[in-house]
C-alpha cells in the first residue's frame, strides 16, 4: 500500500529528476512538471494568484500586518475543522455535524467556566473529551451498524444543535476566563532585546523554514529511493524558493505587528502532527486504503470498521478544539455559533484537493483550501462586497475545484 495521494501518469524517464538532461530549457521543464503535478500545485498557485489580485485591488490593505494577523485569527476554526474533515473525506465519508458539535462544545465550556466556576484547563480537557465522545458515538453507528455517514451526521447536526440550545437556554453566555480567551485572541510574549520586530516570532519562522526545507528534501530522497516519479530538479528548487519566500513574508508581517497568534501555534502543531500521521503511519495508510478501494483494503487485512470509528472520533475532538477557539475569540458562547461551519470545512477540503470518491487528499491541501476561502472572504470584505455576492463567488470556487477533480480523473484515465 502506498502513501502517495496523487497519481502519476507514468514513471519519470531516467534523468527526469535531474532537471536538464533532456536538453530542454527551464520554462519547458517547469511547464511539464506542473502538468504532471497539477493536483498538487494547482490550488497552491491559485492561492498565490488570489492573494496577489486582492493585494492589488485593496491597494495593499490585504497584506497589512494587522490584517494578516486578523486573517489567521478569523480562519483558525475553519482550518482546524478542515484537517479533520479531510481525513473523513479521504476515508470516503462526510460529516455534517461538525458545526453543531463546535457550537455544543463552546456552550459546554461556557456552562463549566462561567456558571460553575470550573478552572479553564479542566474545562478545556472536558470539552475535548465531550467532542471526542460525540464523534465516537457517530463513528459507532457508521462503522459498526453500517448506517451511511450522511444520515448519521445529519442527525448529529440536529441533535447537537438542540443540546446547544438546551445548555444555553437560548441565550448568549460569557465572558470566558482570561486564560481561555488567550487561546482565541492571544499572542506570543515578547522576549529578548527591543527591535522593530517580534523576536520570538522571527525565531519560530526561521525554525519553520529549516523544517520545511529539510522535509521537502527528505520526501524527494525517499521518492527516488523507491523509484517513484519526482518533479524535475529545477521545479523542485523553484518550489523550495517559493516555500521559503512565503514563510519569510508571513513571518515578517506577523513579527511587525504583535507576533504570532497562539492559535497559529496550535494550528501549526496540528498540521505537522497530522501530516506525519498521514504520510508515515500505518493508520494513515489505512485511511487512504479504505477510501481508495475498500474491498481491496479488507482483503489486505485492514480493519476498516476500527479505522472509520477513530476517524470520526478524531473529527469530534477537532470540532471541540475549533469550538473552544471560536468561543474564546468571541469571548462568549452563542446558540447560533457554528452555523455553516461544516460547509466551510467541506469546501476547504475539496478546494484543497480532496476527491469525491475518497482516497485522495493531504492535510496541507486542506489548509490551502481553507486559506483560499479565508482570503476570498477577507478580500471581499475589504472591498465591501455584499454577503450575497460573497456566497456566489465561494460557491463558484467550490464548483470549479470539484470540476477540476473530475476533469483531472478523466484525463488521467482513473
């Protein structure tokens, strides 16, 4: 079983990874590499284009340090949900209940901390456990009773929305303790000598650059060891330069304001952890296996029911984490919280490269998809575009992403 999530039309000819052994120039090699890795790089290029276009249209306001920081804070909950939703979709399922579970855990946290005075760290853990229990209950019905995930999670959406109303008695409840508020609105403390930048954020950015470059080099080396298709060397170097430039720009922007938001560190830890699990662990390979070809996975000894159960348990825990993040940011729990969050998470996953048929997708792709939606929202707000047209544009973006997936499959003959 392979951990690859993109299908190459054919193995690269000898020397293809070397960059210029066929005598062609850099433009031709780059174009050829992009064609062969369309799913992997297409949306990343689209994100860069969207950022550039809105930066011009807003006269640079999009890339102001304060706005970049707000962009992270405003979209953290969607990105957290998108990670879990990507795993669910890769496994061949869907989860419509995450918005309601998000609202429920936020309400649960408010009841514990505001009404009963429970210390916020204890409430934090209890809320994560409650979310995991909600996901596990739905996972049991899906995995072991064979009820379609669409039906189970649709019921869950109604059930947990009702529980939210019951807990809050139809009213908004707050404020939260300061410690919990910092999760949604806090920034890293300043350390070291006084400069024009946030020193700790600069150090974290540098560490991230080193980690990202080493990870890319390691992945390329492993692909070559197993005789897998790799992108041309020139395109690989261009990719490294782009990654370093993107991280450097974001780091400098955040460091010139208040520094890195705490929720960004949480999100970064999730991306690294889940990325490793999906690339290197047996559990990750099994998720791809049951989504890509369930009968073959069963014949190979994959315990599909157990995998499905834990995928939904994980989704519930991440929904709880997202619920705590958004409640902490708003400093209150509301009965109407979490509306349409499931649609945002699903759209982020599909825009980020997930396939309707399952078995395809990456954690980083989910983040890219969420950022595409986040930049669209933020840019259109800066341009004073009405919410009606915003919905239309986001719907078209989702349709284009799924249409691209269908076109790509037909072209590759899969």
